[in-house]
């Protein structure tokens, strides 16, 4: 898995279907879709954490898709999801 503090790391904006609620786990990503591609199911969420950046927060999810690992980040200021694969 790549280092989340590496500024050279490039992510890809994706659309995410997530379940939001107010229980112990406030957000759970279920599927994502890259531009022009089919939906990809998130098999498992391994961990989640929050990183504060300036006046906003990034919700970071380490996930499994099939047999590969990825990271999804949700930026609370732009309301955008970014996918980091590898």
C-alpha cells in the first residue's frame, strides 16, 4: 500500500455509493465507479480513519476489491471521492 503522505501519489476521482448513518460506523463505501466504467463492489472495508487538513477532514478507507487493495478518500470540503489503487 502506498504512503498517504506522498504528495506525488496520484488518485482518480470516482463516484461512490456509500451508506451513511449515525451508528458506530458513520460511513461505509459499498461500490465505486470510474468514469465510463461499470460499478466495482467493495468486498471488505479493512479500516477507516480521519485526517484533518486545514479546515476540512478526509475520511480514509482501506478497502479490498476482489483480491486487490485500494484506498478511498472522501474530502469533506469538496465532497469528492478519490481512489488510490495499488
